[in-house]
C-alpha cells in the first residue's frame, strides 16, 4: 500500500450520488454560488467567493449608478387601462354593496349591536368607494402621463 495521500477522501459510501462532492471549490461555477441564496458572489483576496450585500444584489447591476430605461407609451397605456378596468369593477361592487345595505339596513334591539353594525356598514361602503376612486385617479394620472409621453421631448434649458 502507498503512504497516506495529502488530500484525505471521505468514505466512498458517503459520496455516492453526490456530483458536487467530487468537485473542489475552484470547480464551482460562480453563477450557481450567486444564485443559490439570491446574493452576489464576490471574489475575495483569497480567491474564494464571499457574500456581498444582499440588497445590492437584489437591485441588480443597473442600480450601480446607471439610469433605468424609461417606460414606453404602451406600458403606460396598459397600466392606465388596467387601473380603469379595476375602477369600473370596484364601482359596480360599490353600487351593489350600497344597494344591499339600502334594502337590508342593520336593525338590532341592542344599542351596542346597532352601533357596531352601523359602523361596520359605513366602513365596508367607504372601503369600496375608496378603492373605486383610488383606481380611477391612478388610471386618470397614468392616462395623462401617456398623453404627455406622446408629445415630443422639450430640450432642457439651464436655469
């Protein structure tokens, strides 16, 4: 038999079916290391990967001082239409909720129960109309941005 090798190997039975066990750290692809936990792999002074700032990795390479590309008119218009459709659906829901409570007002003999039912009715009707007008104003704002994006860009003048 030969003398002990400088690289001791674990028992063969423990490595069966594990393709990574036969690799050394220099064999690991850097992209797999970075993608494993969603953090960036940065080579340290030892040559081995180390973990960088997870927020910087999540922001991506575009956040390193470069400006992200502007949204196109089609993207803005699709957002405006989506918001408008959601506003229209919420308006229908608001009208149905309001109609239901108009036909079925809460009526309880206990004053506390009557107060709670009235407060709950007010909150439900208020939330449906709040959603309606929120979506409507977002849709209106996006539509105005869409119209503005169609106009030619004015040259910037220093003030």
